C-alpha cells in the first residue's frame, strides 16, 4: 500500500516583489519520504521553500498547497508551523537579544513531549552557543547546526531544508548529514516514520549523507524533470548540466 500524500503542490505560480518566479509547479511529498529539488542558483528553489512556509513576501498568484489534507495556501507562517511544517534556512538572520538556548526551550515547551535541552545541544555540538544570540558570529557550519538544533526541538512533520550543505566545511558536513537523518527518522522503516523531508540543493552533495526517494529539477521557475532516482538525476546534471534536463521526461 502506497504511503499517503503529506504535501501536495498543484499548479503553483508565485511572484516576489512583482516579478514572476515560479510557474505551474506540481510536486508531492509522501508521508515518511524525503524528496530533493535540484536547481542552479536563481532557479526559484528558495522561493518554493519560502512559499510552502508561508512568508508574505512570496505571493501566490495561482495554484494550491495542501498539507495533511488541509489547504494552507493562504495560511500564515505561525499556523503552518503549528500544523507541523518546519524549515532550516540557507541564510537565516541574526536575532539580537534572543539567546539560542531560549529559542530551543520555547520549541521544546511548545511540543507535547518534553525534551532535554542539554542532550540536544551536546548532540548538535551547540552547548557552548546556548548563551549566545541566535546566529550572531556563527560560522556556516555553526548556523546549520543551530538550525537543526531548533528543528530537533520542534519535531515538525514536514522538514524543509534549504541548501543544508551550503557553507559547511568537511568537518561539519558528516555531522549535518547525521543530524538530518535522525530528524527524518531514517533509522526507522518508512511506514513507521512521523516525518517527511523536502531538501533543495544546488550541488547535490547532501545525497552523500542523506537518501532521498524522488528527485525534481527546478529550472527557470519550472519543474523540468522528476524521477525516482535522485542520484541518477544528479549524475546527469554533473555530466551534462541543468539545461540538458529540459529534454528529460517528467515521470
């Protein structure tokens, strides 16, 4: 029996500051699965993530976003978060006056099961950062670990990861992959997982650490290819470039 659809995006068109960015996007994430969206810089990947999360700058002109059977197309960010969507940003802002530890405590308090701040901080190598303002003076790897620390405390049902390998050195990338796998419950059979993931990536390096079920290629604001083998899609991109994917069939 096929897993139910957790996230369904239908004919989604989005503009940002009056400029059309996404054109007729169709995408599905099934319960327990992780999908990856490849695309060059400027293709609309981050716009897709921000629109799913509900940031008001990203204006839906056409189409529909359904999460857990609920139409969230016009729903504000906070309501989507409470419904079970969480996001790790490629370039999250510095939040002055808010300690990292306080943010994680708030995430832990909001969920039904209590968590251990010290344990999560140790696991993400963030213990020494808990008393520092969020992302203030953090390196690329530290920012990614901070984002994952917050997501591990939040435990969303749909995890959106925007370029999780971006700005991460070799010392940190294996840990980032390990934390993502834990967050997405990769150690459990798919029918037992409570979380699904949507990862966007320019380089595809994250696939060396995290397996994905389905791959999509986003180019000039359109899905131009999709398939059940993200690694095959990535190999084709490496060999022929993104433009060549426009000739691939959408399955």
